[in-house]
């Protein structure tokens, strides 16, 4: 089966620990993960990793993508530099293509109005409230939330974030998804038996 690629946004100060579980397991499942920058000039993660984007944001089209992933970054709270990524998220959702945002990226989506009518989460409710958005009543105090094609999570929940992505794209489901989460989130060794059984099929 030919799958559309997953597009992963990268920009200076992006939080490199927040999306690794998701991208690693998507790649293992056969998805091409393509990095998208403000341009094709290299960027540096908050951990100092230098990344050369595969393509610039203005070259990304929803119809060519399976998912847009937006990691957190210091820049989300430092002005409007990343606002084009939030506008692209709107284009994706309007086209019926899912978006996954974690940490500071949720604030960018709040400012774009994308959380006003969807259940969502983030670091804490008052972090989003400080942006003056209209979706406070839809805030859910949970590790990760998925609603109508939009996944949100806080910065301490990269595994829960990945779980929602893997479920949304059908990589894992049911008992296997539960075992995967228990292994990587809870260090539950008993979950290995379930995953090994699936790998051996």
C-alpha cells in the first residue's frame, strides 16, 4: 500500500524530544517522514541538533500529506514567526487532513482559533488562556486529546502524543496499541510479550 508522507515541522528551538516516539514508529510502519521548515535553510532544535528541512512550508499541500506534526518551540511564545505554521494547520484541517500539535504549538493553534470548537489539551489550561482564545470550555485535563482530526498534548507527554498519532493513522490499535503504550510510558515488561507475538506473525 502506498502511503502519503507525514510532514514534520522543524524550526529554530523546536523541542526535539516531543515527537521522536511518533516519527520512529511511523517510519518503521512504512511512512516517509518529511521535514518542513520556514524555508529549506537549516534550523537548530532546542537540543542543538542541526536539521536541513526537506522542503519549505509554502511547498506543502494537504492533499499530498497523511498528517502534519507541529512540535513545541520557544518561538511559539516569542512573536508571530511561526504563525504561518498555524495557518497551514488550518488549511490541513479544512481539507480533512489531520494535524498533531504538542506543547507550544498548541498555543499557536489557539491563537489561530483552531481550538475554539474542539476538545484539546496542552501544558496547563492557563497557558492557553493567556493567549485570549475562545476555547477554554473545551480544555481537557488529559495526557493527549484527539478531536475531529486534531491531536493535542502537553510537553511532558510525548508517548501519549505518539499513541494518538499511531491510532489515528492505524499503525497500532486495540491490544497492540495498549501494549505499546504500557511499554514506552510505564516500562511494563509484560507488554513486550504482546508486541513480540505481533512481530512474529
